[in-house]
C-alpha cells in the first residue's frame, strides 16, 4: 500500500449517503473525494462553521455532507446546470433537509452578490469551474466573515497542475489558471494550507481585521 493510500484510508469514513454516491457513479457526476470531504467537515467542526456558501452544487453531495455536520448548518448553493440543480433539490427533499438549503439556479459568474444574504457566511466552498477559482474567490470571499474559512477543492487537477507537456490547449489553459491561483494564494500572506487529500484541498482562513497572517 502506498503512503497516500494509507492516509486516504485513515481519513475516510463510512458513506452517509450511499444513494447519492451510487447516482454519481452511475451518471458519472464528479463528486468530492471522501478523504478531502472528511477533512473539510473536520474544519467545520473546529471552526463552528454553520452558514455556508457553496459555488457548484452538482447533485448536492458535498452540501449534504456539510449539512450532516450539525442540524444548525445551513447552505446557500449555486448551480448553473438545470438538470443537476433539480436532482440536488430532489435529494435535499428526500433527505429531509430542504428547509436548510437555499438552492440558486444560475451561473455563479452572473448571479452576483447582490442576490445573496446580507448575513456574513462562516465558510465559502468553491467547487465549480476550476479555471474560474480566481474569479469566484475575488467575488465571493468578501461575503465571508472575518476569521471565516474559504475552501477550494481540486487544486491539483488529478496531477495535471504539475505536468510540463500538455498537448490539449484547453487542458493547458486550465492548468495555467489553477496554478496561477494557487501560487497567488501561496504568495499572498494569507493564512492558508495546501493539503494533499483527495484531488487537493486549499484551506484559507480569512484574516481578522488588524491581525497578522
């Protein structure tokens, strides 16, 4: 067993939503890796994050796991694909959590912040178009309270982020955008950690006003 496989196994937990996992596998819907999911939920426990803004609902799998952290957790989630949006709403309803979720149908690049709650979020979770991480961070991180969390998934692009020779122009451009965002955060002075769990998880603490990184 490779060391990273060992760590993955140690970080993973029994699946809470096997129906959603089975749907994702059958329909080839990308979902968050279980070890990264567990680490994110651990951070939610540690920080007491209860009001979450999610960019990229997909079928609602990550949102369901975030809601499982506490009955007090509420999630506002944005999804641009109508089929995914409707599937997620069905899952939320079937699992009895619809009252704790505000689902927004629309492109997060077009929704804007004006239509969102005036109440600061405890956490921002970015898991949408990877080439737009920079835009999503700049647009939505101001909605997170001082001392809150910003978490970005898939910062390794299944290893693509360190490949030197990439034939596909689209894949090369995506790699460049994700790499630039990662490097920008690393050099920013913000309190952040790049974790080699799942497909790479970036944890950023939004600095409280007047404190040092």
